[in-house]
C-alpha cells in the first residue's frame, strides 16, 4: 500500500510563505554584522572587481551614518538587478569562464545578510553608460512579515539616475587623505574611471551595527577574503594586506612538500599522494577530496589570548573554499578540542584550501554538511596537527626559556656577572643600605652581618645564580626583584613598562628574562664602580621614570580619541578592558596597569597627591570593565558582583573600585538592589567604596577633563561621594560644566615660551611657578603639574611631561593655537 497516494483527492492546497521568513532567516543564519559587509565584498569579488572600497563610519550611532561598499566590477543592467533580487537563486556559477577567478557565491541569499545591519539597502550601478538604482526597504518587509501570507509578488522600484544625481551621491562619500590626489568622483566619473561599477549603501543602521568593530572587520577582510594581485580591498581608503604574524616561528611545513603521505600516518599512504604542478606549487591529492594545498606553521609563543584576540584569531585551522575562509569563528573546524593538545594548538596554524568542500557548504558558507568528505577532511586535519604536535614537543625540549637564560648568563665571565652582584650585596650588608632590585630572602633576615657575609662567600662557589624567573603582579613599585637566596627573579607585571613590552612588543619570556638580568647587573655595576649610594638611587629612579614615560608615550592619543575608543568598545570585553586603562592614563593617574584574569580586577590605577590636612591624599583604584554582549541590553545587577569587586579592591590595597559599563539597571527593583549592595560595602569598609559609571559618562569626563580642569583630587571626590551610575552622571555633568575662567594652560605655555632659551633641557615645574609668581599669578606646583598633564592630553604629539618638568616640540604660539582648537572641540 502506497501511503503517499492513498485516498481520493479533494482539492489543491497552495504552499504559501510569509515575508516574515526574511527576518527569521537572516537573524538565524547571520549572527554577526561583519557578515553583511563580507557578503557585499563577496559580491564584488564575484563581479570580477579589481578594487573594492569599504567605507565604515567613524560614529555608527549617528542617525545619518552609512556603511558603503564600492567596486569596479561588471556592474548591473536591467537583467542584472532582476537577478540580484531573485532570492535563493544565483546565476554566478552558470557564467563561469575558464581561466577567470571562480565565483564564491552560489545560493543567491548573501544580500539578505544586510537585513540584520540596516533598514535600507541601496544599489547604484553603472553599465552600458547608464546609471541604475534600486532600494530595498526592509522596514516595509517587516510590516508585511507580520505572519500574514502575501501571495502577491513584491516589487521594488528600479530608477535611472542622471550623472548630476550620481555626483550628489558621491559628494556624500568621505574624502581621500590630503596626500592622495584621487577622489571617489575621479574613480567613478573621471576620465580614467571604470566603465562599470556598483555602489552598495546600507543606511538607517540598526543596533547590531554598533557591535561591528573596525579592527574586527579589518581582520575578517584581511583573513577571510581573497587578497590577490587582481583583487584589492580598501577599508576607509586604506589598502589592506594579508595579515601577518610577527612572532618568532619554529618553522613552516608545506603540504605536499614537507607533509606527505608518510607524515599523515600509516593509514594514509594508500590514498594520499604528494605532487607538484608546472609552476612548482606543491599539493596533496585524494580520491574524494581532490587537490588540496596550503601550509602549517608553529610559533614559539602562544598566538591566542593577546590583544589580537579582540579583532581576530591567529591560531587553529583556517579552511578556505574557493579562496574564502569558511570557519572564521571556529578555530577547531568542529573537531573535538580535547583531542588537540592546547600547548601545541595555541601555537599552531594550518592554512588549507579544499575546494571540493564547496558542494557540502550550507547556505551561511560557515557550516559544512556531515558526510564522507567532512570525515575525510577531519581525519586530514587531525593528522596534520598530530605531526606538528610531535615537532613542537621536540623543539620544546631544546627551548626552555628559564634554562636558556641561566645558561646564557652562566656562560659569561664571572667577573661580569657574579662578582659585581656579590660586591653590591656585600656593600649593602656592610653599609646597612637597601638595594633597589636585589633582596635577601626570609632566611637572611635573622642572620647577623657575619653570617650574611659567610652566606655570600658560599654563593661564589655555587653553580646557577638565576634559578627561576616569573612574571606576576607584585606590591613593589619597581620593575623587578631578585632574591639572592632562592635565585628567583620576579618581573612586576603591573609596571607600565613591562605591560608595554608584553603588550605592544610581544616580548617572549626569554627576552623579558634577559632584560631583568641586565637591570640587576646595571645596579651591581654602579656599586662596583664606587658610586655613592644616594647617586645610585637617583640614577635608578630616573631610569624608572624613563621607563614609565616610554610606556605612557608609546601610543599617544588625544583625550577625544581615547573617549571615542571607550564608546566603541562597549560590546567587546577585552577591548573595553584596554580602553578603560587608557582612560585612566588620560585622566592623569600614575602606575596604570592592566591585570585581567580569573579572580582579578581588569586594571589598577594610582593617583599621587601632595600631603595635606595632616594626612596622605594619594589613593588607588581597581578598574572593572563590564561589557554587554548584546546591543540594546543592560549589564545586570548580578553581573556587577559587588562582593567580588570589593575583594579585588582589598587584595590590591586600593581605596576605591570603579565599575564601568555601557548601561546598568534603572528599574526600581534591580537598581535599588545594586545601590543597597554598594552602600553595604561602604558601611563595612570605612574610607573605601565602589563607584559605578556608565561608559558615556566616563567618556565625557575623559574628553572634557583637560578643558574643565578636573584634577585627580576632584576625581577622588567622585569616588568618595558617588555610588550609582546616576550619582556619577550628575557629578560628571556638574564638574565638566563649571565655568572656571581662562584656562591656566595658556599662561603656563607663555611662561614656557619665555624660558625656552634659558634652559637646555627640561623646563622644571618649580621654574614655571617662579615665572608666574613674578607676573602676579599664584599657582602651586601640584596645580602646574595637573595643568601640564592636561596640556599633554590635548596635544599629545607636541608636549612631553615627566615628574620634574615639561618639554615642548613646537613653537609655543603654534601649540597655543592647537590647544585653543582642542578646547573648542571639547
């Protein structure tokens, strides 16, 4: 019995689909706003474009903000526009020509990715000398997608534009840098302009657009899209280049050359074959997967967990199909991570091209269907990883950083290492003085001078001097400490210079260890040279100040740029942590350092204030960043975690904790619960507190603090008096709105201008105070220091400040002009 045809037909029932399927389909298929932009760039690639220009707005919260993608591809005529909006049908593969690039798209649904990012999608295209345009209004689709069935075909208007009308559109596009002689008008309508092109404009941006970060978008375009001689991508007019990793490599292994059948394991030899084509390109072949090419790399340092993770990953599997990365978000490509040893995987990357998987790709082009090809691919990836895992473990045995550093130092003549260190320690015992870096451990604290000297004598006969190195946060303000008894060197991860070396310069453990040894030896040489103790301490204190200044000026930004970066980081946990540290550096805090990690605050900042009112005024604050994972959502009261934040504050000996996030509860129940917990903490910890601040309010403070003369003493009052985000908002608005008269920065600059010819080096704050006093202007040294710091925030590339004074790198009159403009902007 055939149950399919059983019975008597009564009538035909139409299969109807609501337009709501577009919303459901787009939201379900595309999770990231980056995908919408990537799909438009893919269309440009498939249209045989040579150049694609992506324009991403500086402020995507502006109601008039637009995301624009421009290409010089084949353009669209009437039939091209009709084919564009045949959802679910693509004609790209039907017209492929041998010798030309292979099309990436094949489903005809990529344009729907734009639904999640914008309410309107406009295409303007030139072909056959005509300018045609269409606009898809997704808001109309939403109105018709209310669950009702619409059987009537939906139509959108195709318009023909005049050259003058196109020029008006082009005039709204950003300008190229001053040094670039071309404009978009030249590229699209000029004498040498392409005869065909397309502009795609996403306007009336949705909330998800706020989650698109330019750094992440840049990484995707550099990594996931083809970058080749005949296809260039520009992001905000800057040409992108294939992303490169600057870390030191153990090696590179090419598939088909260095990795052949025998390297893939005993079961692979009967199916895999290594070959080389006429152009001397190596590859592997397989009966089911066909031609496969690529390479694997191993790095000495881990590639995950650093700053790059905020934009894109560097380790894992990078599987390309028709030149497009299909596993952007998944470094494991669906493999069981428990079978991939993390020590190797965090240093490993495999770039592999498997075009035969194209038939198995699902419509999002990010998921591969389970089946024979996928199983074979998984086995291949496991095999390549296992081969590299063995290689890494071989290299690791030969490359232990602690052992290498110790061996290097022990290989140097003792007269240059051991002898000067022991001499410095002997002086510290005999003269009863404390060294800056070198310390005696717990055992020697109980020894008298004679016993301590005997202990030092024994050290001259021992083998290894530096036995252990570690990088960790310490309560010591110095860059490192060395315990002579245990041979342990601790490098202070909270010191700004160490943060700089590990963060911006990616120094590996061995490099940090050699730096530490050189600093210990420098101190020892100064003592061996017979220099007086006070002079040695002055030299080392000045050196420490130089380290801190290098860290502060390594990546200078104006207060305005720092505030904008904070706002842009609202939905990214790592980026928000970094932006928060930048903000407190901008506000003038000292010893600002990122920490992060499980059970730790995200950073710490110290404010050094003069002694007054019979007590110390300096204070410390731990920094806590609370991002929201979804635009439009608030940081919940529970996620603030008052008890954990209080513990972080107390563990680091801080007076205050600052919690910063994009938005916090304002509903009566949640808000009152949060405030109650914050008040309870203040009641239990006298003189301490937790202050919650919204990102937009902290950004305002950072942006306006230089112009409004908000000092570290003022900010202490903020922490002492404000608990909730509402309290903080009112305080910041009042403090930044105060009219304080003419800004003293101008007077200070005029004083510096007069003294510039009198001093060869730095102009000290004390000399500035004296100059102002002679003019009848009373300004204390702390006030001058605060204002000089504010000057540095307004024009960071023209001014340097230290603990002693100020340096300027431009005619003071020019600086005053720049300061005036910056103050007006603020």
